[in-house]
C-alpha cells in the first residue's frame, strides 16, 4: 500500500486511521496495526496481511 494514499471508509465516508487491531481465530488472537475507521471501527485488512500473516497463523493453529 502506498504511504501517501488516503483510504476512506465506504460506510462512513471518513478517512481511515492507523490503529492497533486485534484478530482472533480458533481461540487464539494476535494484534497488528491496520487502517481502521475512527467512526465505526471497521478495519481495512490489506491483501498482503490476509495472504501472509493471517494465513500463517491459521495454518499453524490448524496443525495443532
């Protein structure tokens, strides 16, 4: 994602802001900074986060 690109919440029409966001899967959780709407809290999960880190966490948890 480009550093100077502004992302807008499709629901609230306000600029997303970086915020620590907690994710959980199979009773395990992790946090990371992602863009999130300051009004409704909806996070923007970039493709690389979904395809890399979340997929790694998912696979390691399912292997247990």
